[in-house]
C-alpha cells in the first residue's frame, strides 16, 4: 500500500554514494529523492509484511506438526 499524501515526513541525513545520486538524478530528474523515499517505504513494507500476518491457534498446530 503506498504512503498517504498526508503521512508525516521526517527530514534525515542519509549518506549515499555519489555515483548512485548521479544515476538517480539522471534517471528520475528533478524530484529523485521522492523516488528514494518510495523505494525505502516499499522495502520496509515488504520486509515487515510477514510480521503482520494474523495467525490462529490452528496455524500454530499446523506448523508444529510439520
């Protein structure tokens, strides 16, 4: 799910490689940092999705039987 437009932002200092910044500027042009924000958001959402799966006692029993 994409971030909502009214989600609060936090300004941070992020050290990136010069060559990566140059490539992002060349590829995305003005506003490339918004794409970086979206990449980070999508990565965090994907990486943490397995923690948000609701489980039932039946699921626990099935895992222990395997």
